[in-house]
C-alpha cells in the first residue's frame, strides 16, 4: 500500500460495504474527523492540513470541511464497493501547508468539488448568521431573522422553524433547480405541522407549477409536482413523521415514476405520463414562499437537490452516511521516523495548558468578565470538565476589562468555570453547568 508523499500521519477509514446495495460512483460520504486528529491539532484553523486518499494511499479525493458541532469532511469517493468495505486514508500533519487544492470550507471552490456533477445544491444550514451557503456555489439562500439558527441538527447544526410564515429560507432566483428528473432530500425533526407543511418547495398552486417535499396533517411525508395541463401528481409515505425525532426524507422523479423514501427505504411510488412543469416560484425551505403558505414546524437540516433520480442504494448509503453508521476509523499510522503525540491545546488570553486526551476540540466558546466590587479585575480563571472535574485550561482575566475567554472547545459538554483570588482576600467564585456558545 502506498503513502502520500511525506505526510506524517494517517488513519484508515472504512466505508461499510454491508450498507451499500450497489456500486456507487462519485458518492459523497460524511467522515467525522476522529479525536485522534482534532486532539493532535488542537486548533481548528489547522484542519486544512489534512488530505483524504483512496485505498491506494496516494490518490487524493476532494473534500468539503464542515466546522460543525464536531468537525467533519464530506468526501467525494470515486468508487464505493457493494458488499465489501471501501478503504480510504485520512492524512494529517501540522508541518504541512494548507491543502487548499483538495480541502475547502463551505463556500469555496475546493468544497464544491466534493459533490458530483449531478448535485445541484447542498445546504448544510450550519451558519448562525448571514446567508445559508450552498456547497455547490449556485444558490446561496436568504434566511429570515425570526428562525432559530445553530440548533442541534442531524449532522452539526440545523434551523428551527416555528410554524409561522415569518420563518423561511429562500432562493429568490434559483439556478439549476428546474430539472426534468429530480431528487430532493432533507433531514427533518418535525413537530405537529399544518397540512402540506413545506420542507422544500417550488410549488405554486395558482400557476400550477413546481414541486414540493412536505409533511401532511395526517403525519405523513409527501412528494409531488404539477404536470402539463395543470395535473397534480404526488406520492405519500407510510411512516409516521411528526414528533418522532429525526427522519431522512427523499422524493425522486425518474421521468415515469414518483418515489418517496424514509430513512433510505422506498415506501411508496406512483406513475406519471408527463413530467414537472416548472415556474418562477422562489425555492423555499420551511415555507411556500410565493404564496406565503404552509409553514413548517420543527428542525430542517442537510438539504440536497440533484438533477438525477438517485437510486435506492445511493439514498440508503446517504442515510447511513449522515447517521454516522457508514464509516469507521482505525488507529493512527505514522510515517517511519515520525512520532505521533496526541495532545489538545486551547488558545487562551493568557497561558496555554496542554493536556493529554482531556477533551475534544470543537467550535464552542466560554467567555465572561471578572470584577471585584464592580471594578474589572485581573484574576485566574480555570475551565473544568463538569463531569470529571479535571482542569482543561487556565487563563487570566484582562486587568483593564476583566474579560476572559476559552475558545475551540466541544459545545456538547458541560463545564465548570472557577475564578479564584490569588490575593487571598475573597473566596473563589464559580459558574456551574456552563454550556458553550457556538460560532460557525
């Protein structure tokens, strides 16, 4: 097996062939970055110093880096085998320059290369402000100010819609979203919805155009569109969707049949002799934009549009990929002459405390101020893992402002922040069960 140049370290990544029902070409798989890698780097800014190869150890794959609640890579794999595991390698080395040719953050051209030519748009919905970026660079979306962003999604963060027409995501003039064959997919965590609550929508009833993926009042998901002559065609699933947690929904039109999938399994189909008639309706997520109609209630995450009918094998693998059940990683392998040291480093205002295996790096932060009798003060502040009560990091508050900050920590853990008085005048003060803020 080959090795990628003089890269120092790698971990093997296996795609589980038992969850792949047919060979897949240029399939994008989600690879969570293991703690062996994040702890080695410590700083999330170093995560460009990675590379992913096929099983030969040398052929690089394009990958999109998503700095989610746990960092991950969406990797385009040239060939995924059926029935047998497909091997990849994730290389990492702090001595390397950023791998900007093959590794890109969402919104960069290298990230767009991680998706096949038939993928129209991908909205991870990780952002907490500004537009919802399209990984394929075609359709950045405007987000209403009333939705709740940065909530826990199926993978990373998602967007919470609160059953009101004030909550929406839209692409006013979408590019490439009117294909003759189509797959529309999204993860939903639905509450009790109004009838035909829109997940993804270009449907416009007055003009009898467009398509939609929705949740009906009878607690089922449906996929439908208008055909020539104003005829409406649809297909409905059989699985309960509302108030049951996360479900992966996909609607497929292959030119003769509509199909609907839940969690990667086809549940129903219907036929149509004619195809979709597209209109000029803005593309909406969580609402029918043009008619200001059918708001969604719940969280939506990982919306993907494709201009081909994805196969059952593709959608099953996509479900397991984002569930975290498609890949597994192995132990660190080192280039001869290099020694792997796993350590975690937190950037602080004051000194940096290095710890062995103490926590997993993330995108959370804990900040605050220290004052004595209302006056900003310089005092020592410690960050502790709330469950194990081990010290993760120590800093000093700024003497002028009293500010302190811990950055790059895992947002899914609880912390204890303790400020002690080195002058021995006052007792220590503590903030208990602190949840980090998330910045994307």
